[in-house]
C-alpha cells in the first residue's frame, strides 16, 4: 500500500508520544514492503533549536517530506497539517493516516480527492491546559467534529476514549493501543558523569507542561524523608513560565535534578538505573513513557486516571489524582520498602512487553487500512 502520515512534528524524533508512535508505525510498515511517506514540520525542535536534527529525505525506508510551517503558538500545528493534507490530497496514496485531533481538522481535504482517511486520537487534546480555551479549544473541537464526519476509520488508544466518541457522537471507533520494544538495559555511565547519579533515584519523564503535574510531584517529594534524588527529565513545550515555576518550587532542595530534554543513551541509562518511576499526570492518551519505564523493569507509581490504570493493572502502585498528600505517602512507603519495589520490578518487563507489542499494533493497523 501507499501510505501517507501527518499530524506529527518530525520523525525520527522524541518530541512527544505522537512522534514515537509515527516513527514505529512508519518504519515497521516500510519494512513490510509498504511505501510510507511522513510529512514533517519545518522549524525547530519543540525543546529548542539545539536539538534540531539534520533534514533527511529518507529514514529506514520511510520517505520524509517537509512542509511549510508558520512558527508560533498554535500556528505551527495548524499550518503544517494544512500543507501536509494538501500535499497528500494530490499524490497517489491509498491511505492518509492523520495523527491527533487538531490535525484531523484537515481530514476533509484528502477525503475530497478520494483518499481513504484514518485518524488516530492520541488523547482528547481539548482537555489539556494549553488548549483549554480560546481559539485553540475551538479548533481542537472542530478537528474532532471533522474526523467524526469525514474519517473512514478512527483509532483510539483506550476504552474510555472509545466510550466518549460513542456517547458524544454515536461514532464507532477501533481500539489499537501503543506498543513497546523490549530494551537493552545500560549501566550508569553518562548519567554518573553528568548528574552524579551513582545511587538509586526516582525518575519522572515527560514534556514539562501543566497537565503532567511535575509541580505536584515536587510538592510531595519535598516532604519525603529520603536521601534518594528525584530526576525530572524533559523539556518545555511553549511552557517556559511553567518551567520557571517548577524550578522555583525545587529551589533549596539539592535532591531535585532537572535534566532538560534527553534522548539516546542518556535516556536509556536513566530508565535502566531508576529505583522508582513516577507519572503524576492528570491527562494522558496512552502514556508511552509508562510503557517504556515498565519495559525496563521499573517499579512505577502513577496517578489513578483510567489511562494509567489500564496499563499498569496490578503491576504498579497508584495514588489519587491531584492529591499531594497521598502521593507523598506512597513515595515515602516505596522509598522505605525496597522488597516491595523489587517485587514490582521482577514482574514489570515481561508483563508489559507481552501485552503491548509493536508488531501486533502494526498488523492491527494494516488490517484496518485494508
């Protein structure tokens, strides 16, 4: 099949969960003999131009095309998805696969030219603080309505989102979750040299945006009696004000380390050597960082939102969403209970890697295309 993908920022990239998903799908589909083209944004990496990658025409058999992008809050996604949808409409594709609700506002364009259109909802983006009001909120809802009307198939990542589309629009969707690869664990070398991490630490990894609740984690951790450090890994995304707030909250506690955006070996070492992984989010689609953390055999503590509880089941610990006191108590308990942590660690990797396999995800997606 000839397949186009759009709605992501850039691949190969770890700028967000959408980019990881598009990379995995595109590369594995190309390896199966399909002709896959991904429409990348122009412009700079979301965490800063120092992370920009060299533009490529191809990556592991996937064709890469770059579309015009108007840089600016909200404008980058709108402009790039419009030009990508326009380009896909005029080319010979069997399937145009659009990722995320905002870019889905353009799904009528390739549909107008006879293309089969698939949309993956990576989360109900209008819930995020960044898009909670104003033009952004209206545009996200418009994208949602467009996909309901024009998409041939809609993919969602969990049962909760499936229920939302059924109850709100009477629209059927297909649940295809994200996947994860079984990783190779790395010894601490770069993280020891860069951050002095030569003893057990707590890790939280995400874009530093309000709905990920790093502020709640800092508030709770500061009250925990432990010598273990807290590593907060991830860059900002149009949220410098929030980043500054986090650093002010952490000021005076030298146990708290901010790494900024990480990838490659540094990221692998952070996952491989953590004592505990913490995900305090209020909103998720299907948290890839949680899948990755468990695939490295980490004990995970997450908020009790459905998107997290569906993943961890009984193989991790939960705290009440938004409750700093409950989070503090759970952190203290796990810091003081290495045997309990080890019990979760011993089960996490086999459980998650067998339950969420990228090859299964790709095959289910191709069957939906067919």
